[in-house]
C-alpha cells in the first residue's frame, strides 16, 4: 500500500462524507488483496505478529515451511505453533535480528529468520482551520480527523533507530530456506576432514604394515628353526609361534579394514534383492541376538524391485547398523526392520528400543572417531553413510534421549513401468507384507 494514499486518507478523515467512505474502503480492500497476491507469489516466507506474538498474517511459503494452515494459525501465538522457536530471544533486541535454525517438521531443513520490529510512529496532529461552510455555518478545526491527540501509522524498523515516541506493535519475520547452502558447506568440511583422515590413515598403515611384514618373515624363520628341536621343546615353541602369527594376522586385518573404510573401492553394481541382504545380515547376528534376548521383527515388502547394489558393501552397511542397535539395547530390546517402496526409492528402516541419543550427540554422529561407546571406533556410521551415498542413496537418523533411534536408508531405483493414472488407471494395491520375528 502506498504511504501517500494512507497519509492523505488520515488527513481527510474529518472531511469526507459517508458516500466517500465506501469508495475508500473498496480501494483499501483492493490494495490488501494485491499485496497478499504478491506475498503469496514469492518464495520467502513472511509472518507478521502483534505485540503479544500472535500471528496476524502469514503467506503460503511460511505455511509450507512449518506445515501450518493459515486459517488455524491466525490469532495463535507463533512460539506455540512452531516447535523449538525461542521467540523471546529473537525479539529481545530493539532492532533487526538474523538467526539460523534447524527444523525437523514437516521436513528437516535449515531456515534463516530475519526478524524486524513493527512500530507505530506518532505523527504530528493535523489541524484544519476553522471556517464557514456553504450555508454559512461554522466548521470547527480538528486534529487528525476529529480525534483527540495525534494520529499514527505503522512501519518496519529496519536500519533506522526507533524514535522515542514510537511504540512497538509487533514483528515481521522473513524466512529463507538455506538448507542447500548449509549442506554444501557441511559436505565441504566433511570432505576436507576425510582427506586429512585418508592421509593420516595411509601414513599409519604404512608405519604399521612394515613391522608386521617383518614380524611375519621372522616368525617363518623361527618356525623352520623349531623343526630341528626335540618334540617337547618343539611343541611349546610351535604353540607360541601360532599365537604370535594369529595376532599378526589380526592386526593386518584391522589395518586392511581400516583402509577399506577410508579409501573404499568403487561399488560393483549388480541387480540385487535388498530383502535378501537384510535377512543375511540378521542371520549373521542370530547367535548374539539370542544371547542378549533381543527380538528382531522384520516387515519386508514382497514386491520390491531389484536394485543396482554392491552386495558385500551393502551387507557391510547393514551389519554396522544392526551392530549399533544391538549394542545400544544391551539386553531385552526389540529391533524392527522394515522395507518399503516410494515413488523413486526403496526404503530400509531400522528402529531400535535402545537409549537413544541427545540432540548434541545426534549432530555429531558422522564425525570421524566420535562415539558414545567405551570401546567404539567412531567409524561405523561414517562407513554406512559413505556406502549409501556411493549407491546414490540418502541416510537419515531420528532419535531423542531415552526413546530409541530410527535410521532410514533410501536407495534409488528406476521404475520402467508406464503409469496411466491420468487416464483413470487405478494404482496397484499393495500386497501383503512378509512379517517374521527372530529372538
């Protein structure tokens, strides 16, 4: 709305007749409708609140960001409709505030809040001189349309200081989705960390590998010398050599697995049934699951398409996920594994009843060497995410302290069927799921 039109309307309030009031209101309604159309067309979210943090206006983009319905949100407190929003800290300053925040509903994304106070600035009273009307009667002077005191109009306090006579009547919040830029920055930092980790791993592996090779050679020489000894001494030394060789091989295997985790080979993709890989991973842990009295409930959808996967790498990813869940539950827990089908992805979801993770620890789960377990390496989930990403998939984790953890893997597939839904063909009914319980 043009400021000039509003000011002229305020100045003329005492002089306009009843027949003009309707025209002014129609024009105000047109201006309001035009502005709402513009605000609803832009991508940034806009929310306007009153002095008590109650929502007075929000556009379509703001509704989409927070999963709100405009009709239900109007008149409600903003901090009650948006979970986790610390409204007091955002509005404590008398000037504009810019703040970044991660939200998890209805989607996990990063939002930049730009909050500007909305103030009511007092204006000098407009005095209309006393005079006579056409019939000779007296027309009294008035102040701003016949009202006592001064008139006022609202404005956003952006960069200019708020006058001492101004009154804060609300706030304007502008929302900008910065998810892509934030994730790009995180991936850059993660890539730099992994590069540094690879250099360190190569150096450590080299320094450990050479002594291990030397030990292996000397053990072979010792074994040849032992053959010349008597039976009693020979048996004892052979046993010691076998123990030493076993430990050398174990250390060599640890170094090899570590290098595979940090410098993985490209996946060898073949058509695979993800349900079969899940079942094989669960069978591998069957003895430990029974020993800990942990039940595994599998709900595997039977009509999943074949995916282009590296069977061994994906099985390694499932191993790590199940191992983390088992160790988090200790004893007497339940691990639920479900596979499902979306439009473009196959979904594999692991839900455990363990102790869960705090928000602080959850934000660090993919950091190298970060672990909450006394004997953990801090590389398990890093390896899982690396494998999933190399298959073009996505990985997400949801958890809260004391309420277990949900890990979801989304793997892409190519649907070659031709859908004719727009021609009236009904979508295929979902077949019955396979359900089994282990433990």
